[in-house]
C-alpha cells in the first residue's frame, strides 16, 4: 500500500463524531491519570501522513484498527500498549478507530477488527487480524522484527520488545503509574471524562485554577475540555456553510475555528478568527478576541504558532 493511496480530504465525519469523542475522552482520562502510552498516537485521515507514513521512514509503526464495541479489539489494544511501553519507543503504536475514521478503515481493506498492520519506509502492509492474547501478539512482533533484521532493514541489535511478563520493568510500572495518579484533581477530572461528563470535568479544573491561577497545565486541560465540549454536538457542514455565507457571523466563525482546532488545524483556526477581528467592531470584535485568547490556552504557552497569532491579532486590532 503506497502513501499516495491516502490522499483524502481532511474533514470532520459527522456520523463518526460520537466514536471520536469517546476516544478523545478516553485519551484525556488516561493522560490525567498518568496511564497513557507515550508511544501511541490516535490516527485519522488528517494525521495519517505525518504521524504514520512519515514517522515510518524513521522507525517501525504498528498500526491497529479498533472499534469501541469490540471486546477483542480492546484486549489487543491493551496488549499493544503494554508492549509498546516495554519496548521504550523502539516502535510507534498507531491506533485507528474504525467508527471514527470509516474512510481510513475502508482504505485499509480490513475485513474486521482488530486488524494489525506494519508501516515501514512509507508503506503499510497487513500482518494479522482477529483476537490475540499477549503471548500471540508478542510472538507475532518477534517474527516481524526478526524477519526485518534478517533482511537488513532493521539493525542487528534491534529487539522491538522489552522483557517478557514478570520482568523488572513490568513489575515497576504499576508502582510508577500509581505515583503518577496521586493528583486528586486529575483523578476526579479523569473520572468525569470517562463518564462523558464534560461539565463536571470543567468544574474540577475551574476550582483547581482558583487555588492555583498560575498553573499552565491546568489552564491547558481546562481549555481542552471546553473545546471538546463545544464541538461535540456541532453539525460541521452546516456551521462551515453558515460561516461561508456570512463572514461577519461571529458565532459561526468561532464554531468553525473550534472545529479546526479540534482537528489539529491550529493555524487555520487562529487565522480565521484574526480575519474576523479585522472585519468586525465593538462587542462582536471583542467576543472574537476573547474566543481566540481562549484557544491559545489549548497549546503550550511557548508554542511559536501562538506568538505568530498574537502578532496577527495585535495588527488586526490596531
């Protein structure tokens, strides 16, 4: 399968919004509780090129097709997370939600979930499908990486796997995760997100920020929760049409910016709102300005895209 097979238009799949939001809530909950896999990425049509195909030019990428309704898929996902963490970054785990990204699932020509693929050198090829336990997945990856070593594609000292179950690294991991999960604020917010209660998670972060107003991490988590809460019920096609029909419709422009921000198109979101600031005056202009400042908090304070957007905002205002 060649990279060119995936030249799809980036768009929000309205029919898949629920699945995408559920996976986003799960990711936020894992990040908040300290149990997230640092060597995993959620993949859609939008970031396949950058996070899978381009990354596969540097390291192997194991791509897995999943679905929230499949218990077998969840089991394989958990196994792959453990193995990826144990491997310490020797390969990247790329997760595709078949419900959230149906076009991508179709392009992968999968007959069902779970399904595993290897991405290497900018190409994707299937390697397994169906239910597997940890021993079977470990054996599969051992064979795959072993064959690549024999072919000279991977270095001779490349293992791709950490110690087997019961090794010291696995024994240490639960203790490390428990230490990371001690923060009561993150734990309470994670519990709310797991239940899909964004309002409760927002309230947790708001209360925490009242006590620690300078905590940048709390500000970012609050901004992220608010963003997901705003986009979860939007009709993206209708909102984009409304924004195109009336460039001075402040609400529509802000909603499209939210959708772009949620989809990782940060600069598009910033540029849209800066252009709206230029076109508007008085109270509508101030609403757009405040919305833009709120979106800045989604990213780390030192992100160069924020500095660029701030300069654009200053120019638009004065």
